[in-house]
């Protein structure tokens, strides 16, 4: 038997506020990534960051983001808050992505952005009975 350990933070994508509440209640502690404008801090969330999937990427190598997507930059903000102690420690991220553009932006950040892919991974969907 082979063992593997993936220490990256799982990111679960949900499509609406009720699914977000269920995911947060299921534990463990989670941060929330939300499409802009983000909702107020949900109960049970350790941190909240928003992103706008309709805003175009900046030119490659710009000084503010280095050409990275808004979703990747928002995940960076969550990760930095976690490691710097600016928020309670969280073990996962729940992404509230209500539009197809937002879901695509989060998925693209998880697969196409090297820094994001080194820190985060797509969560397996929960098993249903």
C-alpha cells in the first residue's frame, strides 16, 4: 500500500448561501472566498476574501499582482492572513461562487496559477448516502 500526503488546503466550491452555511457547519474551520461583493462574514467562518471574476487580468508582470487572477490574489490574501495570525487558523476554504464565471475563475486559479496550486487544491465533493 502506498501513502501520499497532500498538505495543501482543500477548496470546496458551493453555488449558493444555503450550501455555504451547510459546508461551514460541516467543519472543520474554514475561510470563505466569495464573488464580489462578498457577503457579511458568515457565522463559523475564520476569514473572508472577495474577488471579481469580471475584472480582467492585469498585464503580465505588473507591480500589483504579477498578472495573476483576482481569484488567485484573494486566495493569497486568505493564506497570508492564516500564516501571519491575522485570523483564526483554518483548515479549508469554502468558495461561494454563484455564477459560472466565478466557478471558472476559482477552478482556473487552482489549476493554472502555480502559487495557488502549491497552497490549495480542489476538495473532493462530499459523499452522499
